[in-house]
C-alpha cells in the first residue's frame, strides 16, 4: 500500500490551519478506510517563517495527532515555491507519493481521491487543473490568463490553469530534486521531468479564511521568474529586432540617396540619416548576439539533468 504525504506550505495561516488540518485528516482517513493509501499516511505542514501563531498551531496539531500531522519549520520566510520544495524533498524520504496543496483550501480536497486513482493507474504526476475562475477577481483572472498565453508564446510548456495543487510519485520528486536551480517556478519544471502525467479538474473556491499571501507584486515577480527561468526568447527577440533595423537601414539608405540626388535635402542630412539607421541596427544586432551567448551560459549554469531514464530492458 502506498504511503501518502500531503505537503502544505503555510505563511501566516493561523486562521485556516486548524480547518485545513481537519479537512485533510478526514480525506486521509477516508482514503485509508477505502484501502487506497497506507494507514500511516500523513500531512506535512511547512511553516514558511510565519510571524503569527502558525507554527504553534502546527505543533499543537502534531501533539494531538502525532501519526497524522507532521511539521517542518523553516528558519525564515523563503516564499511559497521554496517552502513547497522543502516540503516535497523532506516528504519524499518518508512516503511513496506526495500531494501538494495550499493551506487555504481553495483547491478542492475532494479530487485527492481521483488523483490517487490516477496515480494507481500509472501516472507519476497528476495536475490539479481549475475548471474556471469564477471566484477569482476579474483582475486576477485576466492577468493570469494573459500570463499563460505569454508563457506559451515564449515557448515554455506549462499546464493551463494549473497552480501547485499536484500529485507527484516518489520517483518524480526524486528527479525534481536533481534540479538545483534557485529561480524556482515549479509548474514550469514539472513537464521537464517526463513520465506519464494526467490531470484532474475542479472548481477553485474562495479562501476559507484569512487573505491572499500573494499580493500583486509577488504575482508579477513569479510571472517574470516563470518566463526568465525557462525561456531565452526575449534575447532572440532583440537579435531579430537588430536584423529588422538593419534591413530598414537599407531601405532608409535608398530613400536618403534618392532624396540626395533629387536635390531637395539640407546639407549633412543624408550622412546623418545613414549613420543613425546603420549604427542603431548594428548595436542592436551586437547586443542580441552577445545575448545569445549569455543565454547559453544561463542554460549551462542551471545544470539541469539532460535526460531522465525511465526504464531499461
Ligand atoms: N505561502 C508561503 N509563503 C509565502 C507566501 C505564501 O508558504 O511567502 C503559502 C500560503 O500559506 C498558501 C500558499 O502559499 O498556503 C498560497 O498562497 P495564497 O493562497 O495566499 O495565494 P493565492 O491563492 O492568493 O494566489
Ligand atoms: Mg490561495
């Protein structure tokens, strides 16, 4: 029987911690009773340097349910993506399969069973995907959708409308732990791991209590990180722009010469126009070219695994 660990990153979640713990304990008890997971499956709360009573509450839950609830206390606030990574990597040595979920229960715990079923059907990663975003504000919904579009335009593979509610098998987490990069954007990394994956669909609810720990600034930072950690396309855009400007310079040159020979130009205009266009284009081209090398260096320093062998016969 597979031992499940539910990993929950928590930052200032005193209002929701007990509610989340209860809901997740019920899910575990139900799955144990149905014989889908091992008796000693557990919840792992990761306290991400909370300034409120979150950690005290986690300790309290652990003393009340020592087998079901475990906690990891990070020394300071490192942010959702790192806190989740810490939790997953800690959990992988104690379990066979992990599920990550936010503390605020916006993600539907009812689909956890379906996730486990899909895991048993041979999937190593099961994505929780939001069916629609009725409960999000108009602003959050449109910015998020624009973000997913931009990501795919930049050539980054992500699962549309999937955040970090996800099942991962032990070997998937093990492979993930080989990615040593510091600029984390977990949902962009998952497709790199490979293995067979599937999705479950749910409606995202409102936060049960407390308020969002992802203000606009943090959201933008995550979005930029997502693009810059996976794509060097912006650099290629500069190079492309340089090429276009050089081409435009040729047209400008023809125009300038025609004007010069037909005679109605001020002294010095022709040479000035030619210099501006050619030098501008040349500079962009050079920056783009240097950028290509920097892009290569960037990819090299990440030292991501180059492949993941699933099986040998
Ligand atoms: N979180 C965290 N560290 C942070 C910020 C958030 O561990 O620095 C956790 C938070 O406790 C929650 C999850 O990340 O469990 C998602 O945050 P939130 O629900 O506030 O984001 P939203 O759903 O509003 O995007
Ligand atoms: Mg939330």
